[in-house]
């Protein structure tokens, strides 16, 4: 149980790190990689589909 809690915390931290890094990109840079600013949460969570 403790390991699953640790894994959840690590996954959440990774998600927040990804959101933070993607949010720092300009709209042009996001467009270059094929995503919109509103797509950032799903891209960071790994649930993005085109």
C-alpha cells in the first residue's frame, strides 16, 4: 500500500512537471509539435489523442 501511494505521488509530480514545462512554450512552439494550449493537461497525463 505504501508503494502504491509513493507511485501515485511520483506520477502526480511527473504530471505537474510536464504541465509546467509545456506551459512555458509559446503558442507557436506548441503548434510546431501539434498541440494547442488547451491540450496540455491531456498531453501531460498521457491521454491525448488526435
